[in-house]
């Protein structure tokens, strides 16, 4: 490993940020054109999937819980934000929020944050069983919670019931997505490379040892659930305003499985793993569609997952992270341990 | 006064009818739940793919019944899949023989140069693959013609038992192959990897079977195997007992008796209980743990396959290869409710789940959907060991 200087570390970070802004600008400019709409949508979907996968990584990868209810958090986020931008204004003024007005945009930003907060509350509720249960039982309970959320959404006529919410205004554009994407990843990265993140890893590796080192295991587990759910809610809100139509069946168990596959193939305990996993495996099916093998996508993914679990359990990235994501202070520490 | 009695009678008739319906569904869940509980008891793994073996059972029954009714040609794709699974088992068993292992272990010799090692590795795998293809070329046609012959006979009243036996065999083969391919290599690793693999296997089976050349994702109406008739009425109440209900109960009772005999009275059952109790100690006592686990993965799926037939008979329709998810989840919840690892517990739990589902569904179909999961969450928070489960201290 080449040792970096502090200067080269930060200049690399700046290069990455500039490159991202440039790509996002190009995508944003092209998304207006009809023939590029599809590609722009792909780019947006990749970013949303990366946020989702990284938020699941906080729970499953870093804290070592096994949550199968992630689509439920996403659903909560999507429905909360759609309620704020579509249902409530329709009741109050007769029309959903308008993307061209300042008020509409302010409402959208608030709705995304509110989506995260409400999902976080659900994360708190669902995170509680993790104090008593572990491993397979926790997996089943979180799966059940996700399904209960979905059943609840089908049940509630206020939120459209099984028919879902149509006509959500198209707020998600390149600028907003870029902003929320960078902000979410940056916050998650800060969580992961902080005292909090190290405590989570300690809980994952050995709960009893972590507790005896003075780590509050309960606090770590529940807050990992809350933070993971928060960002899943944000991703759900962005998804709702991209697809413009949501229904409860968008957020079933298969959605969770997709995210799990992104996570475990990419590598569950690094942000880079989430980026690589979600990035590659959102694009691959489009390639398969070109060669008319689209129905095979769902056959190939689980096969890859099985093979990864058998031969390379840590996924593509393992616990390596992109160099620009690792804070300089942490990097010095890590370098000393020659990791 | 007379009016109230009438209403009272109608109400109790309704309740009794719902309980009977619940028991009918519950007997289907019980057969799935037994498989979950057996496998969990032995290797502490939630076999998510179990629900999909249930689905395979239902589809195999569908193809066989429509073949014998003359509605469709004998499904060749089925025999290719199962032929492949059998061939895999044969080839891997042959390759595990000590003599062949001795020859193959030469690659591990440190004196051999790296590229020779690589060449040998490639040769070894190519040989393995060739053997697999060759054996499949024998097993698949053999299976195809033999089963086509059996099912083109006019079996009459024997048809149903033969169908059950055939589906049980097919599901057992798939179960053993699944364990060999996916779970055995992971047994010494973290349990979470096995759980993720189980999810992967489940997802794979669902989507593979949805492909057009396998089962296809179309909605299929299951041909009427036995005409539904009322064979008895409960005196005084407006309640009918159908022959389908009786078949459900009889099949469940027969298989339970068989399973009880197997687990409690035979040597292999004793070995199974020993492995469930303590795997390391069992292997020290000379029990072949791998064989016992394979055996468990044969029994559980075989029962799930029968349950698939019951499902097809009860509902008369196969929605898509994803149909296993909800019955599978409910059966798993039943296993947890009864105390995982306990066979009578699984059956009791399944009846409770079936009855509660029927009552919840009669209030609202969305509620029936959520009721099972709410039961699960409550059970795990209040009494995680279930009704008949033994409390177990977490080992540190």
C-alpha cells in the first residue's frame, strides 16, 4: 500500500467530488432530452440503491444484526413524503405541491427529512426486538415487521390502500438527488468512522467483550437501527418522487432481498462495498435486457449470492474502503496497523 | 326467543365451520412446519428454501395430474431437473470415495509446480463436469420414461398414493441435493452465511421455476383430482364435512404416524435425536453426522411436497412459483409458536395458525395477511421458546 500524504489525500477527495458534480450536472442536463431519459433514470436509481444499501450496511454489516425488513423502512419513508407532498396539499388546496415554486421545493426538502425521521421512529420500534433476539430469530421478526408495515399500508384507505398513491410530483432531479446522495453517504461515513462506528463494530465482533469495555450494547444496536432506518426512509422518499407512483407491493420482501444481494455481494462492512454492489447490480440487469435475458436476472443474482457466500464471504470489497472515504485521522490509525 | 336461538345456532354453526376450515389449512401448514422444525433442530438453520420445495411439490403434482388426465404431454423439463439432481448426488458420492480422493489429493503436494497444479485443478473440475453430464444423460431419460410409464398406467384408486410417493421422492432428492450443494460447504462457517445462502437458494428456486422452460409463471388451474362432496353433516348445525377435509386429515395422520415411528423407534431416528442434542458428541459416538443431516433434508422436503399436493387440492389453483412464500412463512411461525425443534409443537402450532388465519380472514383479508406476523412478534417477545419448546441457555 502506497502511503499517502495528507495533501494528496485531500486532493483526491476534491477530485472525486468534482468528478461527481460534473457527472451529476451532465446527467441533469441530459435528463431533459427524451432519448437520454432512460439513462438518467438509471443513474438516479443507482444513487437511491446505494443510499439504501449503505443504510442496510449500518445495521447488518457494521452492527452485525440481521434485518430483513429494510423495504418496510423504505415504504414508510416513501409514504410519509408522498403524504406531505401529494395527499395533504390535495386535501388542503386541491393540488399537489408544484415543483416550479419555491414553496413546493421547500416542502419537498422538508418531506424528505420528515420521511427519514418517521422511518427512524419505526427503526426504533423494530430495533427493540434486537435486544432480546439474535441471528435467525431477529431476521424473522424484522421480516415480519416489514410485512406488517406493508399490510398496514394496504389497510389504510387514507394512503390509497392497495392501489397506492398516483400522481406524485416529480421532485427528484439530478440536483436534489446529488445533494441528498452526497449528504447521506457523507453522514453515514462519518458515523462509521467515529467512536460510534467503532463501537458498533465491537458489538458485532463480540457483544460481551464490547460490553466489558464499557460500550452500551443496547444503545449501539438500537441507534444503528434508527440511523439505518432514517437513511432508508430518505431513499424511499427520493424513490417515491422519482417513480411518481407508489403502492405497498413495491416494498415487499423481494425489494429487501435485492438490497441484501447488493449488500452481501458488494461487501457488507464498508461503504465502498455498498457503492460497488448497488452500482454494478443495478446496471447488470439492463445489460441482460439488451441480450433478451432479462428473466434470467433473478436467476443469476441469487446464484452469485450463493457463490459469494461460499467462496468469498466478505463480498467483492471485503472491509476495504475507498481511500477518499476514509477520514485522514482514521487512515493514520489504520496505516499504523498496516491494514 | 325462537329468533335468538336460531341466530345462536347459525352463529355456532358458522364458528364450527370456520374451525373445520382452519384445521384443514392447519394440516397443510403442519406438514411444512415439521420440515422447518426438523431442519432447525438439527443444524440450527432456517431453511427459507423449504417453502419453495413445497411449491415444487405442488407443481410436480400439477404436471403429473394433468398428464394422467391426458391434458398435456409428460413434462420433460421436470425429469431433466431431477435427473440433474440425482446425477449430482451420484457423482459427488463417487468423487468422495477414498480411492479417488487419494488420486486427487496429489494437487496438494507442495513439490508440484504452480502451473501443473492449476492444470490439474482444471482437469479435475472438467472431469467432474463431464461425469455429471454423462450421468445426467443416463438418469434423466431413465426417469422420464419410467415415470411416464407409471403415470400412463390406469392406476384408478391407486393414483393418489402413487402421486404422493412420487412427489415425496422428487422433493427428497431436491432437498438432499440442495443441502449438498449450498449448505454443507458452509456448515463450519458463520451461521449468518448459511442463512443468507438459504435466502439465495429460495430466491433462486422461485425465479428458476418461473422461467418458461421450467414451470412458467402463468396462473394454472389445478385439475380436480377428487370431486369435492359432503360426506357428513354435524347434527343440529349447518356444518358440512367434505371428503377433501377427510383426505387432509388422513394424510396428515398417516405421515405423522410414520414420522413418529421413524424418529422414536428406529436407529436412524435415534441418531437424529442424538445429532439434534449435541452434534459433536454424536459424531464422537460414531454417528455419521453428514448422513443424518442428508436424511433430515430428505424427510422435511418430502413432507413439504405432500403439503404442496394438499395445497393444490384445497385451493385448486397455482398462482405462480412464488406461491410458497406465505404458506412457508405461516408454517415457520407455526413451528416457532409450537416451540422450534419439537414435532408435536409444530402440529399444534400449525392448527392454531390455520384457525386464527381463517377467523382473521373472515374479518378482513388484509388482516389475515398481518395476523400471522403479529402472532409471531408477540410470541417471540413473550415466550421465545414456544408452547412446547425447551428453554435453552445461550452458550457463550
